[in-house]
C-alpha cells in the first residue's frame, strides 16, 4: 500500500502546526500534503490532492468542518476515473469542546481528536485509521463507515446549531411536461442525478428537477433516504431486495418498479450482510 496522505484544516495556525508535529511522531509514514485555513479551502485542497485522510476543525469561519465534510464526501472523482475506483477520504474532526459532538463521534463512522492533540489519544486515532485504510483493499474495504457518515453529519450539524431544528423536505416541486407538480416525498421511490438534472421517480410517474443529489442529501431525512451512489438516493421503504450481479456489484431492486439501482463501493457497507 502506498504511503497515506493527509490534509489538515484549522483556522488557527498554531493548532495546525501542533497537529502536524504530533502526527509526525505518531504516524511517520503519513505525509501532510496541504493545510487549509477554512472549510472552503479544505474542499479545494482535497479536490486537488485526493488524500486518504482529512483532519477538519469542527468550528471554522464560513464553512464549518461538518459543512466541509458533507461537500468532500460528494466530490466527483477525477476526470476519467470511475466512481468505484475512488473511495472518499477518512474524516477526523478536531474539536476543543462540544461534549455532545464527542458523544456523536463515539457512535459514528468518523473519528475525532480533542484540542490540543494529546499523543495517547492521537495514537488511538492513528491505529483506527491504519486499520480502515488497510481494509480498503478487499471485500472488507466495502465498509459501512462512509455509508453511515451522512446521518452522523446531520446530527452534528443540529448540535452545532441547536436553535435551527432540521426541517426535512415534505414535497418536491417538479416539472412534468409543461406542468409544475407537487410530489409528496413519501411517494418518491428514488432520485437519480446526471450532470444537469435529477430524476424523481414515484410508482406511477417520473419528473425532473434541477436540484443536485448533494443538496437533496441535506434536505431529506437520512433515516428514510439512503445514498447508495454519488448520484442516487433511494427510499428505504421501497427496497425489495439487494442482490449481487456477475461482477460482484450490489444491485437494489424496488417494490412496484422495474428499476435496478447500482450500489457504489463507497456505500456497499449499508448492506454489510450481503
């Protein structure tokens, strides 16, 4: 396995320097390829360098670490590379407080480091990251970690802004021919996006909207709509079965609709028992 690379994002220069120094001690093989001062810069550095690990300060000006993580997980692969050939980076949040957030990390797929980074706790994080990266090479690499990150990010966002309760979409405004129709979200079987439009599929109709999947992920209840591909969200209640095709890919079949939806490698852990 090639030596892993990382991006560090923190608005405090001293914190970035301290974490870089501690990582050099705890993980000599790791190369920090870039540092970022805020969430938007972190996204660009990840887009450019495609690191295996990203350390994100949970509270930064502009985009928070949680906001940045959401966008990083939705980054398209480099041009000419298939979705299944690229896994999202492992996410580690860096925080100085937020006990409730720490409790969420303990239950979720992302790891965390408390400021200032203590050698013993950082060593535990490094060991977890090494195991996850090593598991990417085979079937065990079809890990539930990335699949369960979106619900975790929803919870963290709510904890960071407790006065703003999440209001999930109840209706989709979509064009069907020359008519604008209000489609109840409960009736949607799945959403599939291409470069310009997102297809909204119910049992009896198909419509197109301009809202991309990366926005719908934040607006739909993650307990009801699972992301199974960078461009696909499926209503969990509509899933009839999940099978493997001749190439070993997981395929979702739906109740009352003939569509068969492919599960990309990054989200295969949702159906770990397959």
